[in-house]
């Protein structure tokens, strides 16, 4: 389901777009920091969503759990159950760029920033263009 990938891709800060590619060591460190489960805490779309998408989003905030483990991710919530692979494609300190691939192999790019136990994110892809946060559980 593409919805889960869009919701996941929402984790990106606008300033992350310029993050430089990292060394193998820094990518490994980013993967270690991503490892585990994250709960969707917030998401603010850049453009108003239609009523059905608003309802989906409202149901997922606080409920959707995204788990990262060794290049694989899952996202499970009231209306989402997706899995796929991911690649950390750039890293600069607490900033990173990630590509999530859905079951069909379509890549979704987002940037994110670690801030304590939060992962702030931004995505430009419609209909889920916006910013949000995941909290490490």
C-alpha cells in the first residue's frame, strides 16, 4: 500500500536535502540509530487533504508504528500494513536522506533529522507533502 510509504516518507526536514553522502561507517551508524520501532507523533500536510485522506491521517497519528531493521522496514497502523526495504543515501551529522522502497520497488525519498528520541521529517511528494515526527519507542 503506497499510503504507508507516503506517511513514512513524511519524515524529512527541508534542510536535509543538501546532506552529503556519508562514509560506510557513518551510514552504519545512521542505520543503528534508525533501528527499532518509531511511533508517528505528528504530521502536518503542506496542502489540505481531502476528507478521506484526513480521516486516514487522523487514525494513524499516535498509532502507526514504523520499524527499521538492517535495511528493512515495516509500517503497521489502523489502516496501514506495509513492508519493504530502505537505504540511507546521505548523512551529515544528525541529518540523513533515506529512500524507502515499496513492495513494487518504487522508491520514495525523504530527509530526516534526529533530535533526541525524535526523528523529524519532510517530504515533497503529493498527496503527503509535509512535515512530521516519529518518536522512538
